[in-house]
C-alpha cells in the first residue's frame, strides 16, 4: 500500500502540509539568512543593534579583506584543501580495493571482516577521542597536517568501503571472469573495468567525503594546536575574541568556508544523484 500523493489529499490536509512545509523552511533557512545578513554588515552596525534591518553600508568585501589581514586565514584554507583533497583521493583508492575484495573474493574470515566494517560505523566517535589522541602523539603526528590526513583516511575508509561494496556486489561475476580470460590482472580489472563502471558512485562518494572532512571541527580541535596546521573550521573559531567577537568577520569567513563544498556539489550534481541511485531499480 502506497501513501496518497499530497495533490490527491483532502483540502485541509494540503493546507496543513503547506503550513508545516513553509514553517520548516523558515526554521532551516533562518540561520543561513542570518549569516549572510551579518556578513555584509560593519562592526558598528552590529554594535548599534542593527541585526535585521538594511545595513548602513555593504561591507562584505571589507570584511573578507579583514579576515585575511587579521588572521592567517590563507594558511587555514590551504591546510583544509590539502587535508581534504589528499584524504578523499586516499579513501577512494583504499575503499575501492577493499570493497572489491569483500564483494568478489572468497577467503576465510570475509564475513567477520565485513561485520567489523559495519560495527565500526556504529561506534560513537567521541569515545575514541583519548585513545586516538594518544596514538597520534605516539606516532609523532600531533599538530601536523599529515596527522589529520592519516586520521581522516583511517576513519572514512570504513564507511566508504561499505558504500562501494554495495555497488560492486551488483556487478556480474562473468564480467571479472571474462577479463581474466583475456589476460587482465587484478589491478587492470579494477582500473579498466570497475572504476569506469562505478564512476557515478565514486563521484557521489567523493562529494560526501569532501563534505565530511572539510566540515570537520571536532577532530581538528583534538589533534591540532598551532596555526600552521589548523584547518579552516578551527581557524574560524579562533576569530572569536575574549571580550568582543566580530561576528561580521566570522560570518564572512563562514561564507568563504562554505564555497568549496557547495561548488563541488553543483559541479558534480549530475554524477552525485546518479551515484546515489545506481542499482535502485532492477531490470
């Protein structure tokens, strides 16, 4: 039994649906609108209590310049790009190979290993804060960019492997057998057959991973201390003053921080949607 489409529902139900929908949209959009309105104001406007009215001057460009001149925001941005891009590339490579092994190879302990991948995704990451920090200190990776890369790669590979395995399982075994009969080795099967076929899934996964790693604040706070290794999320928090906070600068920095993941999503929107729906309909 399928739910009745809202267009066919009674008039009172449609009216209630629209009221609830608009209310949810307002609640969801209010923080975003507040950030954008704050980013275009000057500090004097905010001190005068002009939060929702028209700004006395459009100060977005001045706020952005001040963000870069009063803080090492350029270093934070570069650190985030390095950590995110290297992590995404590493996770895509490792998870694809692991997913192929779990989906298409028969070996002792495969089910137990797969269960470990699943269980690992249900562990609350907060309880790992102290052991992870101790491990990073022991490895000499504390307060380094490569330490963040190593950590994010390890933590995101489990989820990415499960994501990719679900797509690789749907590929027919005859495809792999035919490739082996033609003389292809396992590396060639992955690079020449699996990767091209799963390009939409890889694109969708890359958008998700980029967003996860780029927006991370908790683990950056745990594993990084100096400005030389801080990512953008941690750098934005550092703009908050002890006695007075320039919310216009924080809002302008937040808009800058949101540009890369939003731009990536729109650039790969077609592949992202296709990747999430691959295998949804069986022929």
